C-alpha cells in the first residue's frame, strides 16, 4: 500500500467517524424531541347533557384548561381524551376540546353501532383516532351482528383502534373476536383481572398471550381501580406485560380526573408512581413515547 493510499484510507476513516458522530447527534436530538404522551384522561363539566342509564355522574367540573395544566406541570407533551361513559355518544364537547388544542391532543369517542361512515369521518378530521367500548356493568355486544360488523369495518378502514374496558376474563374472549375482524385493540387499566387472583387470574394469563398478536396494546393505568392492593399488583403485572407485549405496546395513562377516586388520587401522584414502576429512565421514556404512531402524533 502506497503512502497516498494509506492517507486516503485515513481520510476515509475520519470521514466515516464524522458521519457516525453526526448520525448519533441527530438521533440524540430526535430522541430528545420525542413526545411524552398521557394516553388516558377525561374532560367534562356539569352543564353537559348526561346519558340515560349512566352508572355514575360527577358533581364537579374537569375542564380542558385544568387538564392542560396537569400536562404542563408534569412535562407531558401530548394527551388523549377518552369520552366519559356518562356522556354517552354525544362527543361534541370532546371534539370542541380537540379543536382548541391544535393537534396536541387526540380523542377516543363513544359511538352508536349504527353511526354512519360520514359521522366517523367528521370525528376523524377532528382528531379522534378510535372508539371506546366501556363494557363494565354492560351486556357484551354481539360483534357478529350486521351493525357491529359494519362499524368495525369502518374503524379498520380508517386505521382506528378499539379501546375496551372490561374484566380480563371477558377481554380474553372479546379481543380475539375483534382481532379476527382486523382491528387494532387497546385494553384499559391492566385489563382489570380479578382482584382476588391478581396476575394468576386465568383471564389475565390469556391477556398476556394476546401480546404475541402484535396488534393489541395495553394501558398500564389507574392501578387504584384494581383495589386496595393496586400498586402492588401493578408492580407484579408490569414485568409480565413488558415481556409479553414489549415496551412499544404498553401505554401509560393518568386516568385524570380519577372519577370515583378523586379523594385519594392526583395527576402528580399517578405520574410519580410510573417512575417507581419503571425505574429505568430509558425504558420509561420508551413507554411514554411509543404511543405516538398509534395515536397519530
């Protein structure tokens, strides 16, 4: 090898190092700019029309402005507003709030199975990215019925998700039916296993197996809805969920304003518990940023 060739090799090597350094710096800047997302919160006020047959109605206001304060105080860049069950299928306040925030927030709506494709399109343009089935205390829907099949076909066509709140034993049956119809599934609040059984609940064990589908996400949110041992349960459940789903399919949500648990819960308390639950900073950052594609941030 001539001296000139050796010099050229050194220059090439130097150029490669410079290129690598630039790539690392670009990646670092990109990671620093990643969104930090709260995937589950509710907003409402007492002047809104309540749904008939509701199980609960709050006696206070949880306005958009107060929710945005919670995000700002805890360094959250984005949030997801979930239509409260007590407001039924009137998503007008949800839509108004989304429009006010210029893309900072996304929405999950509650709709009637007979809703038209045009109505869904309007919600989509407002920033809604899915529908919620809050089935706690409700009869299970007949997903094989024509209305449901039509609705879920539209949900699939728009690339939306179906978010479900129900106990784990029923989710183990419902989620595969939805997956067979080709829709993306999100399970609320650790999938709500039987508090007496915890992580050994057969329903929860079946939910763990759904991680292999790569089309189910699960929210590590509101452990207090599990019962008095909620935080202990969450600490047992998290490593199992991480192994079954991977960090990219775990979603953190504040569940603000913690309906029916307002006396014991705050936004800051739930955000701080996440630091305890996921002690590794990089791992926690991945969980907080991973929802960006699912929610179109």
